[in-house]
C-alpha cells in the first residue's frame, strides 16, 4: 500500500519538546493545515464545516531506521516502566502513524494554498505530514467512561504557571494561553524532577526557559531565536 501526505500542519511548536502530549490538552493552540497542491480543490471539503471536530492521521517525525521493539518505556511514566508498544502512544512503532482529534475553527480560502483548515488542540509539531482527515462523530467515537490505564486523568498533575509580565507581553492573547496550557501539563519527561535544572523549548520564535519547583512551573526567560 502506497501512502502519501495530503497536507502539512503549521503552528508555534517547531520541535517535539514542549508540545502537548495528547490532543485537546491545549485547546488554545491554533494550527493551520495546508493541503498539498493536488488536494486543494474546495470540492474535497464540501460539508466539512458541519463538523466541530476532525480526526487527523499523521506521520510521527522520522525515527531513523531501527528494528521495532514489542515494548517501550514511555517518558511520562518515568522511563523505567515497560509497556507493550500497542498499549502506548509511543512514536516508536512498527509504522510511525499518529491519530489526533482537533477542533475545527474555520475553513479559509487562500490564493496560494487553496482550502486551508484552521484547527485547535493539535499535539503535532509544525511541519508534520498529514495522511488523512476525517470527521469526528461523537455518537460513534466517544467513550467518556472508558478505562485509560496509566493515562487516566488522576495520573496527570496540573502545575501552576508563573510568567513574568515582560515575557507575557511578547505573545498574543491566544498564544499566551496556549503556552500556559502546554506548561501546566509539565513538559518534562517523568524521570526528570530536578528543581535546580533549567529546561527549555522553542515556541512562537522564542526559546522558552523554565524551572519547576514542587507544583509550580516558572518561566525565567524567553530568548528570541
């Protein structure tokens, strides 16, 4: 079977570190989906505005040539617990395919890019290739009371976020909210808990530096890239 990308997604996260780990964790993170030339025909999107959410099938960043492993060690679980690859959302898979639910904000027409989808809540870094787009159907796709194993909400600590005013003013309102949402879920791998260490990730053209102490994450600097 031959699979080729139909689009690419663009947002304020050019690298993997710092990204929300699951879709919907940052509902204010706005992304733009730009179709490849052969899929820019507006007819391919007739009726899509009738749906509030969409499914995206996409490609994990190239992992390099490696043998697949039946077990992986998810960083968020501390990096020491092995789980079956098919019982995780790890990118280290036999086929590097991801599945993400996003909220459709608008459908726009561009002279250069044809039909462009503006979406929110993606967990994809900028430039990620998209293989397919499908409507989300709540009556068929939702199971709100389903067991979630180690990914259940009771296992996710939400941190308080402190950002100095001089750094807050560098970003637009939606960008700032999305940044706070991403930080609140603690971007660090589960095995890194050093309160004296400074961490950083790229966001909206800045290198965001932060520290974590107990239940508070503090942005210490934003360096222009």
